C-alpha cells in the first residue's frame, strides 16, 4: 500500500510494565518484548514467531541502539 502511514505514541509513566518473554524449552519460538501502559499492550516479536533469523538480529541491534540513546538522554 503506497502512501500509507501509521503512527502510535506510547507515553510511559507510572504503572508501565516492560517484559521480555522467552521460551527456552521451545527453541522454535522466538522472544516477545511487551510494553503494557495506559490500558494497552504492545508486543514485539520476530516475523514468524519461530526461530530467530538474521534480520531479527539486525532489528534487535537497532532497537538496542535507539533505547541506549534514549536512556542516555533521560
């Protein structure tokens, strides 16, 4: 879909819960990062919810870089 854009803002405040769910007994399931805030839940996982692929590692590294910059600014 060309020309389509979406955005969502999550304002983190009191009562926010961040979690990383892993499944060591099921190597075919990748990790899930969750953010629960203000009555909503956001989940981030790899495309197939299966074994981690090279692109997933690149995305995780970019996420770490962005979160590290955010942390430094805070």
